[in-house]
C-alpha cells in the first residue's frame, strides 16, 4: 500500500511538471508570435511615417522601370553605390539639383552585363526641397524595343521582384542612416504596441521591456523603469527591424516578472482537486496505520494487564484460602492467638486486593473524567509524613530505609488530601519496587522555587534510559525487568500520579540514569494568603 501511495504521488508530481512544461511552451509560442507582430507593426509604422514626412509637399512620386524581357541566369554579380552631384537650371521658379546618388546592381546574363540603377532627383522650389525616386535599368546591349512603364504595371519574375524589394529597402535605410533608434522610436510607441499585441494574444501579465543594440547595450530612453541587464538572460527577444539590410540589428527584449506564478496558477486549479484527493488518501493511510498500531498496542496492554491482574489477585486469594483452611483446622482453632494471626493475614490480603481494584477503578474514572476532587488549601508536610509512614513497613521488610528533608518554607497548596497522599505513596511504592539489586534507599525532599512547591522522591534503584522515561507515564506500562512477576502492580501508578498532578495544576519531572536510580519531582503551585 505504501508503494502504491508513493506511486500515486509520483505520478501526480510528474503530471503537474509536464502540465507546467506544456503551458510554458504554449506561453513562449504566444509571446514570440506577439513580439513578431510588434516588430512588424513598429517597422511598418516607422517606414510609413518616414515616407510621409520625407515626401510631404512634393508631387506624387512615380516609380518607373524600363523592362527588358528574357533575363536569364546570373553570374558574377556586384553591387555598388555612386555619389555624384551637379546642378541644373529648370526654370525661374524651380531649381533642380541633379543628385546622382544611385545604387547599381550589375548582373551578367546572356545579353551581356545587366545593370539596375536606383537614384534620386532633388527639386528645390520656393525654398522647399522634395525628391523623386527613379528606377533605371540599362544593359550593355540595349534593346530598342525597351519601353518605359509605371512600376506598378511591371510584372517581374521572382528574382526581379525580390531584387526590387531589396533595393527599395536599401534606399530607405540609406536615407535614414544618420537617424538613431532613439530618435526613430519612443516609449509612447513601443509600450502601447506591446500592450495591444499581448492583449490580443491573451497574455494578461505585467511586463518590462527594453531595446538593445547588437552588442547587447540597452538604450536608456527605450526601456521601462523595471528592466535591467540581469533580466536580459530571462527575456524574450525579437529583431526590432527584421527587414534591415545595412544596419546592425537592434533587439526588442521583454521580461515577465510574474511568469512563473502565472504558469503555476494556470495549472493549480485542476491540480488542486487531484491534490486534495491525494491528501485524503494520505490521511486515510495514516489513520489506518495509526488504528492498526493502537489496536496492536491495546491488545498487548490487554494481555499484559490480564497477566498482571491474574498474578496480583491469585497470590492474595491463595493466601486467604490457605489462612481460612488453617483456621478451620481443629489443632489451630483451639489456639486464639494463631486464629488471630491468620485472620490478620486475611485482612491484609483483602486490603491488598482492594487497593488493586481501587487503582483500576480510579484510572477508569480519570479516563471518563467522572470524578469529583475536594480541592482545599492545606499544608502538605503532614500528608507527606503520612504517606511515608504507610510505606515504611514494606521498605523495612526489604532491609531498606527512608529519609526526609522537608525544608520548604511554604508548603501550602490547593489539593485533594486523599489523592495527594495516594500520589506521594505511589511515588514511594514505585521507588521501593524498583530497588531490585540492593535494599531500597529512598530520600524525600521539599523546597520552594518561583512560586512552586517541589516534592522530590529519590531512589537508588535500577534507573531508566531515555526511551523508557518517555513511556513511564503511559497506562499499563511497566519497566522491563526480565521477570514479569518480579515487580508487582498493573502499571497504573505513575499514570495515576501524572493525571492527578495535572488536576492539581502542577507538573511532574523525572531525572534518571540507568543503574544509578531516579528522581521524581512534583511541581505544584503555592497558595498565598
């Protein structure tokens, strides 16, 4: 069952890890797609804004192209740029500055060397400057059938179309080569575009962004306040102007501070149900083991209790039976002293059985909390002396002795007199029973400390190890001695002492070393006034 439970937990953990991984992959894909759209939107808007500004106030631009059919394979191509300027009078109103800034591409073909040239004409009129962009095509073997057509009407093959797009992009880049990215863009453009695209992609996370050059250096004017270099390695990146040819690529970087929490939260709700059921299984498993353990423990206690009870009652019953038979013997009954002796034995054994029965009944009442304590303020030194007197005969029968040092200046506590005497007696009886290797030597001491009366009972018996000290206050627990009948009792004495001390609002402490004896200390609050 434990292996199965471990397997369930392992599968749940693996499932959650895989779910987060899949969610992260989906998130990465959404972010990268959104960033690609951001880069496209920014580039398109910037190009449109530039063209609108660059050609404002001039006549409509007409792109022309001279078409030559049957352009074949390309060999030994070259690209070069010419910069030549000259002035030419156009009219009194306008002065044309003929700027031979041309981008030429030369390609070898079956017809010779093909050259496609892109150039500018700048017209200055009334102090305003405007430019015409013209596209030229020339060949080493010109075809007289060449005709000039508007560029929009020209049908180019894929190579020519791609070449035309490249040239237009190069012209645009060349025109803005002296304009920095910080001048082309502003946070008021980048941030709203990111928010718009992330909103469309259903990415509801706070983000930090920055734009960096190809060396990774951040543009201070083009970053959010929360972005720093440490975030670069954890950022999503995209080329800001992906169609640039001449310029080194700038990068747009976006960092999501709450990404990890977002991914976990996205799977935590479906996983929480599974987790709850797993916890229920864990609790059930723990509860089952605990019940099995307790049942086993109760069974052991029951068996031990029956064995002890049988022995504790069998001995006095046998003694009483023997004494009764002796009394009925004609030779004994005629001697009153002998009869009195046997009667006294019967009474002693009867009192012994009564004490055992009372101890069992007391513990039953304590378990049910069905008892009444007659709590009164009293001086306990006389009660301690009474308990010592009750146990002295048994100690002396084993050749032992009891000493006391009742030096507490204040011995007034609130307690139940009868139960208090029983508590002290049980401690003394315990010290007497577990002095197995030598006659018992018991010392009783009282002293005051910080508002408490301390009553210490010290013996030189067999002592206890740490493990035993943790169990001695459990019901029916008896310290192992190697012989179950060596020590009398049911293992209820210290359990009773602990329970009653708690009702006196006190505590009991134990100090013991195996083979050197033990000290039990009752700590009960004093009553003043």
